[in-house]
C-alpha cells in the first residue's frame, strides 16, 4: 500500500477557522482512502486537539518527519495561502515525491 500525505492549511485566526481547515483536510483524506484503499496520513486529524501544547517549530518538524515517510502528497484546501502547506510542498519537491492537486489525480496514480 502507498502512504499519501494530506498537506493543507491548519493554523488560522481562531478556533472556528482551524476546525474548518481540519475538516477540509479530513474530507480529502477520507476521499483518498475510500477511492484508492491506500493509507492516508492526515496530521490535521491526528493532532487537532494538541494545538497550543507545543511550539510551532516542534509541529512543523514533526510533520516534516512524517512527510519523509510517505509516498506521495495531496495538496488540499487553500494550501497556497498556508506557509506550512507550502513548506510541505517544497519538501515533497525536494524529496521527488509525487504531488497531486486533487483526489482524481491520486486515483489515477494508484491505478
């Protein structure tokens, strides 16, 4: 099985907007899992209640480590407006991982 990382905005101005970002990433993760039967890694859902418990530097380093262990990346939500998601995309490019902009591309790649 392939492991597909979901890269999308997390941080926002308030808790409501953070939750909306999480739900966007969660929906993308579910669609990939349902349509491809591959493993999906979605840090948003793994760490949703940990916000504010550790430094941003820790979380960015932790998610970068998770990304290293993946086979591909799906860019979701308004990722172009997110420093974190842009950094994840840059890391994926540096590691020569496939990068997808929508679930359909992931489905075709897996098939």
